[in-house]
């Protein structure tokens, strides 16, 4: 159930003809053919239609034209009613230019909302309605409770809490200023400029204040009032009353964007203020009437959908295909003392080349996350022409020992072999099935499972961390299975049964028959630890997440599990020591988790990756996030948290509920939550899960849905435009392509769609009028667009007057004193994304080419330093060199640790003020480009003579200067600082394993971080290792220069400023 592809304005056409014949079917059975403009609105088409219909028979049978709407068949083969008559013909995405006139029936408001939600998601909502899966329908109903709670929460405090939802404060997690930022202040004080609009014509006055960095916004407002009234010569009492009267009527707004200082937090905790301090820029704030802001807030109602108003029908449960099951006849899983058995019946749609493949078989296994619970079991091999087995497979695990997250993993495999040669086994298709459904019921009965194609890079025959459930594409290989039927619904034991069993296990271990009270404490006392045991536990605890435990270490951890409670951060290691195929250990682990102290959210993130599928464990992780994760931290980890939704067993889970609630109470989080989900709707493995979450979010996000749809509409226009440039115009001269681009973007529908909407990269920025003269396409094969909009804010000159963004269709997109520059990047679809343009920046190649042919061909390494001197004359020179040095140190360390490759002189850039930054991170974790099988880059990171000359302020003996020593010291400190947070970096990469990036397919890829961070060494040894890498980098800089020569020769004619 993937979303629609953007295939153009009419089936088979990227663009409609300027004029097109449209067949219109009237309710009186008369067919009228109209010649319509491509940009015509439905309202104008209806008027022309009824005017023309007067000339036809039976016109008197028609009602007023306002009584009717148009309906058409879209390119998704869906019948769509068009209620919004401002829509243009070219935007309807019709299959054929045929419209029917009907009288609308049913709930008009709900139909309009469903259409808007369907447009935002990229698929019609009716597809969810047609699904017979009870889990889908129950989730749709149950998640509405979370939506209502979120709406009540954001409206509980009246207009102020609604303002906090629409304009959530963009603040750091803590008020404390880092030392390097505090040192930039004047004795803890900073200067801010307060602007006031004093007339309807937007005349402005400004007041400059010097205030403590930690004063509250209301104190800044009070100080501004005092300064404004100074000329009025008020008495102290009059001044006090004046401040008291007006202080609460105003708020502070960041000049140039839709960002407000609404919370009573220290001024320097707001990210805008802190960034201004960091870069030495004067903050500009505007005094704005609170009533004016409140009056602009949109009315955010909630329309309960019809499926939420219906009483749910009791659904049969207990079988794989929805067979009979009665809650009164439920039996506990632990009542059965038999081995697990599954029957493989047959397969269909298995397409193989009979000449190459001898036979096929089904490989199966029972897994908990990526860990097998017992030995894998294969069926007999059968000929490809008749894939029938009818074979019962028995597994070496008792039903009583099945954990809650157990899954059946299987694949159809081929056998290929010739006489005398070793047999080759290859997976043809794979699938996974949860052994318990979302109601804790053991799956029984027959099941037809449509399988998934084998992903690129899968080395094993099974894919245990892949998605569970059937492929919605029914033309894929299908396996028919049968699970044992026990005559009753079989349920996984509840928490009470689990706790009783855990206590029984503990008492048995202690040698008691009863007296369970205090058994855990007694067990802890009986396992007294020596100092060496405690040291060993600490050593295991501090290991990185990729460090494997030996069986002896696992046994050691489990023996001392009671003591581990006093060392909460050891929990992931203890969980990896649990035998998940033993109900005794699982039950005891559940009891331990009940009393386990909450962990820091950064540590709890590890418990959400694919190694920890158990719902009790994941629920504990969520409790840690709920308690300790600020909105700022959540924003930082949102991409990873969306990705690990893929590892949740069921649609309804605590993580999904947590993210939905956060997205509906903080519009900034909601904005990126929407785009992170939307960007993967093309992926069939998650389109159902993500589509349902998007539907719930869109139903409750209020008027912001209209803003999101404006963004979606603009992106679809750009996708269509770049598709034409890549496919139909690729062989035409650049001038012809540019002419087409300008003409197309000048059309009314494009101008309407591409102007006046919220910036997807940053929702506090508005994209105003399109500056067509500044827009262009770039030179690469994907034809990215360089787009330029005006900033419509009345104080735009104090932030930026225009907003530049690169739109890419065809490539995926996904603070420290070193002064690195992370620019904005947002994936919005399948290989489609937006990239922020960093203003006043140039590639190294552009700078070198300005120095003439010798410089461009790397014979002169002084050009970069000379260029910086020309850009920063006088007092600004030293600041520019310092900024270059710090940023270069940061990127040297970062590109080395992350193994970022393809570092040529067109993807390293420098700003006019000296800040260096890298772009285009398509090759990372040491997946570097190769030439004839050899890696093209032969140094750990880029540190050429050009950079060293800048760092040493032009000295010919760069490495012997005190400036170079200072640079080295910066690199060492940065390396050790990142190394201290190695576990967090590894966890964040682990959470992204399911995102589908070719460089990030398995834990083996992430293991590269262990190597670069030297995690198996002591700190001093790690520093020596990095020092050697640094020496290799600048001593081998000549090899980088050679690569740059060939790159420059190949691209010099196309040298244009770009992030492409």
C-alpha cells in the first residue's frame, strides 16, 4: 500500500496541454465537451459548463449549479469528489479528462477533511476503511484517545497554551551557558536591540539595552518600557505603575521570523540569543502586543471521524486468519508442555530460472530480535515446478518458553550446484510472522503470507530484524502455513502470573518451597560481591554497545542481577545476558524491571533498537524518555525515534503514542514528525504503519494541516518540474532548459503553489514571493533546483532578506567550540529532499579557480589564504583565521571518525568570514569511492597544504608554527570529547539501521566507529592513535592534491557555487 507516485498532471503526461478538451457528464445524462485552460479552476469550469448546458436538451431538469460538485477518477484509480472549487484542473491528477457532475451526499465536512488528509499522506484514506484487519481498525479508533488528550492539553491554558503549541519556544535543554560562550559576554551582560512598530505604516523605533544574560523576557520588556518612557520624566511611582500595567501586555518576537520568547526562561537559554552570542552578532527582538498574537492563532477544532463514533464490533481472535476464539475459553500459554510446531504447506508465485536452480526449500527459525531461540529448521528440497511440502516442522523450544516477542522468520531459498562443485544457497524471498498477535494471543490456524524481496546486502538466509506481516503486493511469492490449533484461545501469561512464577523461581534457587516475601533481597544478600566482582561489573558496564559479551560474562551478570539494580546503566548488558528462550529468566527479568531505576534518556535509547524487541523492555525505555527527554532533546533524536518505530511489533505501542502526543502539543516537533514519516511512505514495509500515524496526526494537528498541504503541493510541483528537466529536456541546451524553467514557474498554478508557504526546512521561516531571476537549475545529472524566495517578515533585513534552498530529486538527503556548521537538510520523499543554502559561501575549487590556472591545478597553495585576506581586511583578519582554524579542526575530527569519503575540492566550502564546512556526505563509515578496486582516497582525512597555510597565517613552514600547535591541540581535545560520548554516537547509528541507507546495513558497518574512536584502547593510547592519523593526513596531503587536480580538470567548465 505505497503512496501514489508523482507521475504528472494527467496519466502519461508530466504537463497538461495549455488547452484541453474535458468531457463533462451532467445529472440529466447529457455529455458536454468543454475546451478548458490547463490552469482553469473548477469554479470557472462549472460556470462555463452550465452556460454551455443551456444550449442542450433537458437543461430544465437541472438544479442551481451551487447544488452540484464534480467527481473524477484519479491516477490512483480512485473516485474522488472535488469539494474545493478553487482547485485547478492541472492539479486534480485525473486519469482521463473526464468529470461528472453529482449532488454531494454524506458528511461534507468529514469528506473534505479526509481528502485533505489523503493529499497530505499521499494515499486515499478509504484504503484504511477497506482493510479487514482488526488491528488496523482498533488502532485507528484507540489512537483517537491520544489525539483528544493532546488537544485538551494544548487548550487547557487558554490562548497562551495554544500560542505555546503553535510557536513553541526554541530553547536549549539547560540554562547554563558553556564556558566558551559565557566568555564572549561583558561580565555576564549582553546587548540586545528592541524594536517597536510605532505606526500603521510600519515605522520603527529601536532601543538598545545592556542586560544580564539570564534575565527573563518579561524583565527585558520592563527595561524597554523604562527606556521608552525616559523622556516622559515620570516619577518612580508612575514608572512602576506604567511598567506594571504594560509589561504583561507585550511579548518578544525574533525579528525576521515567526519565533517568540513566550516562556519564563533565561534569555540566553533561547537558541536565537545563544547563537547571536556565539557568533558575536547583535540580537534583534521586536516588542509585539500579546493580544495581537493571540488574535492570529488559528482555531484548532477536532472533528471526530465516523469510525471513531461507531461502536466497535467484537472481533474473533485466536487464529491466523481470524478464526473462532472465545475469551471465556482462554487458556494460558504455560498450560501447554509441548514443542512448537509449524506446518509449511506450499508456495505460489515463485519465479526462478529452472535452468539455473536445482531445487528450492523453506528455511525457518524462531527469533527474539536478531537472536535465534533455537536451531533453524529447513523443509525438504522440492523441484521449483511444484513447490509443495505439506511438512510439519518441530522446533527445539517448548511453548511455555516462548517469549512475548517471538517471531517466525522464514525464507524461500534456492539450491544451486553442479557435480563436484559446492552447493550454493540463495534466499529468493523472506517473511516474518509474530507468534503472538496484538491482543497477546498465540497465532493458530492457517495463514497465507506474501513474502518480501531480498534487500540489497543481506548476507544471511533469514532477515530476523525485518518487518513482520504480509507484503501488500499480492503478486509476490506466497507461502501457505499452518499453526497448531489447541481448541481454545491461547494467551500469553499476564503480569500477575509472571510475577508469581518469578518468585517461585527465586525461592527454588534459594532452596525454599514457599515464603516468597523478600526473596529477591535474600537472593542479593546470598550473592555477596567481592571488590574484583564489582570492578568487573563496572568494566562490563562501561563497554560500548557493540562490545560482545562472552558466555562466561553473561552468566556472571545473571548471577549478580540483583546487584545490577544499583548500577542502572548496565541494563542493556544484563538484558543481552538473559536467555529469552527460558521463561524462568524472562519472568525474573520482568520483576527486576519493575524496580529498576530510570536511566538517562541518552542511555535508554539503546533499548529501542532491534536487539531489544520485548514490549516490557521497550515500555521501560519509554518511561525513561518521558521523564528525562526535553522537547529540545526530542527534536535532536526525532529522526532516530521515527526509525525505531519499524522495530515495534504492533501498530499500537507506547513509542507511537508518545511521539503522536509530542507532535500534537509542539507544532515544531509535529512539523518534522510529519516529514520524517511522509518521506518513507514509498516504502511498502512501513507505508501502513506510517500512514496510520500520519492520519492520526493530521486529524488532530488543527489548521496546520493546511500549511502542510501547501508544502506538499509545492514539493509535488517541483518534483514534476525536475522530472521533466531530467527526462524530457536533458538533451536540450542549457539556455533552452533555463527558458523552460522560467516559463513553467511563471505559470499561475506554479506561482500560486510556490509562494507564500511555510519553509519545510524550518517552520519558523516563511517563503514569500519567488525571485524568479535568482532561480536556476544546477549542472549535475539530477538537475537540482537552486530556488530563492523573499522573506516576507516586516523586519526581514535584520535576519535575512531572502531564503535560498536547493531542491534535489534523485538523491537521498537524511555545538562545540570547534565551530562546525551543520546546515539544514530534509528528506521529503523517495530520493527527494531539500538542502539549506549557506549564504556567502564558496567551494575550495571556485576559490582556487579565481587564482588562475596554476592555482586551479594545485601548483599554488596560497590562493585560499590570499582570498581570505582580501575578504577580511584589517581587524577582521585574525578573527577569520581563528574561525577557519576552529572549523577546520572540527571537520578534520568529524570526517575521520565518521569515515566520510569523496572529499574533493567541490564539497569543501568556506564562508567569507573564514568558516570552513563540508557538504555532500553520501559516502560514510569508510564506504569510500574506489577506482579499479582500490580506494581513491589514501589519507584518513583532508588536511592539505592550502589549509595549513591559512592556519599558520601564511607561513611557508606551516607545521613549525605555534598556530599549527594550537590547531593540533584543538583536534586532540575534540577527538577526546567525542570519544567520551562514543556510546551515544553508536546508539544513534544503531537506531538508523532500518532506514535503508546502503552504507548503514548492519552492526558491522557501525563497528567502524569502534575503530576510529579506538574504543579498545586506553585514552592515552587512543590519542596516540589519532595523532598518527593526523600525521598521515598532512604528510599525505599531496595525494589529496592529486585527486583535486583530476577533479578540477573534469569539472572546471562547470564550476558554479553549489552544495550539489
